[in-house]
């Protein structure tokens, strides 16, 4: 895999702590310097990783010898930090969502094209996720027959406990609420199975709770293949992450936490005689590689090629969210994802 990557990091607490643990696990990164608004988190990072504390973000970027920057800050900071790092020739690994606005997306894409830096993104590495691989196999090998549609739901109660002033409560930086925060994972997964999204029709609700961001987002997605399905995101309800794929030969059900058969996948086979159609557990072998996205980032820098997940996947995911928000503001009219440019980037890399 090549030599360790000399890396700086901004945002080392909270989810940044998780990301640092995954970096240590790979053995592929030397965390040389870090910056965070919280001095206690910086001290912890220094103890755990030996990272030299910087006095500011600008001082961090100026640290000699850095090759890359890991960004684990809130989404509203991502675009400015990505661009600043890329302008200094640093490769970037950034958490999802990639950025908050269509203008930021255009700026990131233009900056990457001009500088040529590698941009890896903290989406799940579905190529090394046995549940995703099993799902894709059952779609591709005809077990489900011809896929008719799907229903994807992502929900949790985070919208009920937002602190005043935080970015998640800002509709300009959290478009679509839960759709932006977790729905981008859903878009990334759906595109892994079905290819790029071309159009979105959406309705959103803002009056369930006090937050100004969307409490509920209901989206109909149309794919380049002609497939249509629903992606729903709720920010004010108990945790629920499910995916149902409906096909002519069978249905596949995924529940990340509460599947009563005690497994993550269940298959229901079509019976044309009208008989009872039970749901049978689908065995899944192996564990997901939680470090796969970091390994892909390191490999792209040391060996060449595009990282997975990378800018292509992340740009398309946020472009779908931006299209959904635009549709909701237009009373549910269909909106082309291509209007936000990212799909062109996605298609060009296929």
C-alpha cells in the first residue's frame, strides 16, 4: 500500500474521534498535526495520536511536510476547508455530506479539476460491505426478477434536540434536514445498486417541530435506467433505517436494527398460485470494512486512480438532495439532478 501518508486533521472530537480511531486501525496514516476549536479535544488527539496542535486552521495548513488533510467538521465548513487545502496542494478526505449548497458544489468541482488533488469522502465503502454486496448480487443475478420499485426510509430524532445556532438548525446549511444529513447515505447506496438518479419529485414538511429545517422529506427518485422509487427522511421520530426492494420474483427487506428474524436481510419469494409468501432470512457472511473508505483514499494517492467512495459519488448524492429541496419549493414539480452539474461529473467518471 505504500508509505504512510503524513496527514493533518481539522475537527478531532466527536465523530473526528471515530475517524482518528479508523486511521490508526489502517496503519496507513501519520497524523502529524491537528486543529480543533476545543482545546481539550486537541490535547486528547495529541496524547492518542501524537499530532502537533496548531493554533488555527491556517497554521495547520502551513505545517511543513503535510500531504493530506482529513476534515471531520460540520458540513457548513466543508467547502471552504476543502478549497483551502486543495489550493495548497493537499489531498482531502472529508466526511459526508460533501457540502451544503449548489454553489459550494460547483466551487469544489472546479477546484478539484484545476488542482488535481484526490478527494475521498466518508461515505460507506459499499464494495467491502457484505450486506450491500449480497443485496447487489440478488439484484444482479435475477433472484428478485425485474426490480419494479423500492422504498428507503431513514429516520431518527436528532431534529428534536438541536442547539440554537448549530448548523443543523440552519436551512441554508442543512437543506432537507434528515435528507441532507443521512439521506445522502441512502442516495449513495441506491446509486450503488441502481445507477445515477436523473430526476427528483419531493414534498417536505417544516411544522412538526420548532427547527426551521425540514422535519419530513418525501422523495420520488427516477433513475437513468427508468427505475422509480421512494426515499423518505424524518428528523423528528425514533430511529428507523429500512430498505425494501420489490421485484417480480421476490422482495428483499433490510432493517438495520429491528428485523424480527434477527438478521439484516430477508427474502420473500413470489408465489403465482396465491399461496402464503413467507420472509426467509438471507445469510450474510463477513464484516464490513469500516476503514475501506480510508484505504481507498490512501491507495488513490499512492497508486493512482480514483478513490472509492470519492468526489464522484459524494457530488451526485448532494446534487440529488439539492434537486429534492428545489422540487419541494416548487410544490413538488420534477427537478432534473443535472441542473446541479454534479451528475455530469458522475456520468463522466463511469
